[in-house]
């Protein structure tokens, strides 16, 4: 619990303010973002949106493949993202990655990806990889009302099972992109009893691994993330081969249950899908993304993603030039357009007021 005393002298403007105490729990934006990842909504996405029941088939020619793609695009569009169906050709057939974008407000060229793959091996693919797609969609939901300094990309790759065809095509058609981090979530919903997710990536990606492991410790409700070395079996690999920091998450001992690439990879299989376990990994990634991409809400000076009297008091308490935290900006510095100008003044009060109650 943090307590600050604010006096009229500190305010520096015409209003008369008596001495009073402002209290805040000191929550960071990342903590608040992570806490908003919903197990119930994750379960809804996995069970009701992504075609994960016994008999469903999202493999090549599978009846649910295209409807699943379209459902993912519809979810992201409804959240307000700019959604692109990125085409590529495999065996003379055109397939599509689904790419959702929210442009950054400060460094828009810098991009951060959270992704999964929606194709399967002729089965429902509840764990492989609707579990990752559902996590990506829930993270996108949490970030939908926010802004970020850097650009956010939420991606659903196709034809991963044939050798990362869709993600490779994307990398090849976007040479020179300023990609700062790629987190592929691939099979994260079956807990063998150790409460452990593994993270894979090469030596270039070690700083990203370390940041994600730290995020899990901070935001993951006790889930363990272990560095499992390097691997190239998922859609992070084409990005890593192009020199980007890119990692993949996979549950520990994913083949133990016997449903890997089999028809029982379904939400209908008893004791198979563990929603809270996967959601704790999703919270971890959401917290990392908030920190890495600089997530914020216009008018929110306290990090709770609400705009209310506490934000007004925070602006008053920081009146004047920002300290050594600027650039980019200090917490009370809410303008112009939420980006910050390293001054806390009347324009910042007006930004809080204009976003009041959101």
C-alpha cells in the first residue's frame, strides 16, 4: 500500500486544494492486464468457438477448417482490430493466416506477436492447438480497449502441421519488419500433474525467454515455466530463422495422455483439458506483452485501467516536469493523446476528465 500526501503548493494551478492523502495499491498495468484474463471466457472460446468437439476436423479438407478460420477472424474483428487474411499457397491450394493488428502510438514500427495455429491433423485439435488460439484470442480481448506504445499483432497460422507453411510464408512476405518478440502458444492445456509449461527458443531468444519466465512468476498464479532449450517444431521457428527473438510454449510431457494428433484431442475427452492451467500461462503472456509493448489506457495514471478520481489526484501529485522517468513519460503525463510530453499540467487533467469513467 502506497500513501502520498498532496498539498496545494504541489498542485501549481489556480484551484485551491486542501492537504489530503491519496492511497493506491500500486498495481502496475501489467498486473491489471494479467488479472483480466478470464478462465470462463477462455473455456467459452475453446469449447464454443474453435470447433474442438469429437468428430470435428480442421485438417486438410476438414469440414471445420474454414469455419474455424472465419470464427477467429470474426472474434478479432468484433474486438475492433484491423484483421487481414494473409494468403499463401500450399500444394496449389490457397490458404490463409489470420492477422489482427493494433498500431502503436509511439513506436508503431516495432511489433510484438502473440500467435497459435488453427489447423490440425484431421482431428478437433483441442490442445493442438485450439488451446493456443483461445489464449491468443483472450489476450486480444484484454488488450482491445487499451493502447500501446508498440504495435500488437495477434496471429492464427495455418498449415503448421505440414511444416510451418503459413508462418514461413508470412516471414518471407514481410522482410525487414521490426519484430521485437514472437510468442507462439502451441499446446498448453493438458497438465500432467506438474503445473509446468515449457518454453523453447534459440540463444538469440534467451532474453525473451527470461522475460516470459519472470512474467510467469509475477502474473501466472503459480504456474511454472521451464526453459526447455531450443526446438523448431512450431511457428516461432521461421521468425527465429530470420533472426528475430521468437519462442514457443508447450505443456510439459505433452504426449503423456495419448491424444496428441489423435481423434481424442477434444474438449469432450474426460480429464484432458485443464482450463485454469492454460489460463495461467495466458495471464503470464498477457502481463509480459503489457510490459514489452507499453500498454496503457488514456487518462489512467494509476495503472488500474480505470479513469476516476485517483487518476485526477495522481496528476495533481505529479504536477510539473517529469522526473528521470521521461521519456517516454511519467504516470501523470497523459497528453497529448496519452503519449506524454514529459510535462504534467492542465492538458493532462483535461485528458483524465475526457476519459472519465472508462
